[in-house]
């Protein structure tokens, strides 16, 4: 997971990789401060670990959206021979990929909320 903080020198957002799921674990294992290299100004500075936060991953949301786009015609071709009622086909066509997308989104929001709340 990537976690973010603001550089004390240039005030731009920079990120580091983190293997801990909560901020409490991150603080326990990393200590008081972490040495970072700013992505913008390339200066090494120590940042207080309480200033780190998580954000939603755009890549995961993009993958979920692509599943939504690809899943819609796939669901149509899978259910068209088994269901003769067209209104049920339309509901299945929209509901199944949307359900998968909402699960991805909920898990991503839960991951971010878990880290940021401790």
C-alpha cells in the first residue's frame, strides 16, 4: 500500500510504500519519524509518522471499472440463452457487474479508512 505525506520543505505530496495495514502498526514498527526523499524537490527529510495518510488507489478503481465494462457484455452472453424474460436480462446485465464494482470500491474505502483511523 502507498501512504502519503507532505514534504516539509516544498509542501508537495510525496509517497512511500508501506506493508502495514493500520497506522498503529506503522507507528510501532517505524518509530517516531521516517526519512523520506521528496518526489518533487529530491530533498531527504525526516517526517513525523503521524503525518502519513492513505488514499484510494486509482489503479484498483480502474481495474474495478474495467471489470464493470467488460463484465456487462460477458454477463449478457452468459445469461441470454438461459433467461427468456428480457427485463430480468437487463437487471442481470446491470446488477451483476455493478455489484462486483461496488465490492471493489467498498474494500478500497475500507482499506483506506482502516489505515487512516489507526
